[in-house]
């Protein structure tokens, strides 16, 4: 009896160990699959501010589709240490379109005249101009040459123009000066452009105005200093007469135009900084009450 009882205990112990190992392996598999999904397919982000109202509210948690452009592949360790990284992408299924809402790493983490990658800083804005577009703002309204589709939040653009027309911008603390903050290009957030958004492979003649508009992008691509001496443009010590871009660039804007740090202020968004397209709200929590906003759960983002 004693020997039989010990055998049963050993069998039960083996069964429990086997069960535990199976559950452990399943849990590890789930974690691995979730990490792979996060890296290659879907990411989640929480909206911290009101700059995308009314499309997105502070407290919304969104799903971001990485398959639109293809997931980014790079050395995360080097990026976290603020080292230079080479970013490549898996094959994508689509392209970003005008009026898509995109998540991206803020390209000017240190100062607004130097592009850099900061993995800890993410922004959510609406794409209002694509590589190859000529973009401008007239009376606070966004325009792309050859495109008749309204861009961005038109009601908010109307409201901004009314404030400016009545001379109330200072009362509301609105910063009017816009990119590139250069005497040769005197733009503000209601009268801006035209600005050509470079596409990969585009070649642009270099003059003092173009040096002001594209300095950040060129210095980031080349890791060299762009300077102007009279009408002569130099890249480090070499005179350049034209420049061929290595990347695609986008123009993004917040829907709440009076409360958004976007391309009107800091300029071009390089394609490698884009994480993906925001597609759905999977959870929404009212920051003041802590209550779930059930009417927003799994709402499609437009």
C-alpha cells in the first residue's frame, strides 16, 4: 500500500509539473505573439492632450496600424541612447493619405532647428500634405495645389480666422509666427507657404530661401552643416547648387488648430519617424471622473 501510494503521488506531481510547463509555454507563446504584433502590426497609444479634438479626446486609447506603411526596423538600444540609427521598414500594404491621422516620433526633441529621433516622445496629428504636394495656408485654411478635398478640421480653421480678423489672437495666447522663422520667409499660421513637400529622389535648386525652408531636413540627411554666404549655399565647406532628397516628407496638423504644436511651427515630418495610422479607439477614459466613455469604445477614427 505504501509503495502504491507513493507511486500515485509521483504521478500526480508529474502531472502537475507537466500542466505547469504547458501553461508556462502557452503564456510565453502569448507574450511572444503580443510582442511580435506590437513590433510588426499593431501598437497602442494613449492620447494625453486635447490637440486632436474633436476626433480624439484626452484619455482615448488608440490602435495604430503599422501595416499601412510597414513596421519600422531599427536598433532600439541605440535609439534609446540617442545614437544615430538606420531605420528600415517591412513591406507595407498601403500609403498614408491626406486627412489620415498618424502617430509619429516628434522630430525635434531638443530644439526646433535640429531633427532627431526620441523614442519616448510620440505625437498624434492629421496628415494634411504628402510628399510631392505643394502646401499653403490661406486665411488659416489648408490647401494643396490640385486637391479640392477639405483638409483638417475646417470648423477650427474658421474659428482661428475669426479670432485673428477681430484682433483677439493675443487675448487667447495664440502664437502667430510660423516655420521657418527666417526673415527671407515671413510666414505665420494663417498665411503660410507655398511650401513644396520633398519626395524621395526630388532634386531642388539651392538658394537662400530654399536653404531656410529645407535646412533641417538636409542637415539631418547629410549629418553636415548647411550655411549661406550671400547667394552661395555651402554644405560644410562644399558649395552646392542643388540637392537631391533621400527621404519623403509630410505636413501634419492638429485638429484643434489653436492648441497644437504641429508642422505650422516646426516644419517637415520625415517618413522614417512615422509609426503608423491611427485606426480605432479601443478604450476611452474621462480624465476628470475616471469613467469609461462607452460611446467611444471601438469607434473608428476619421
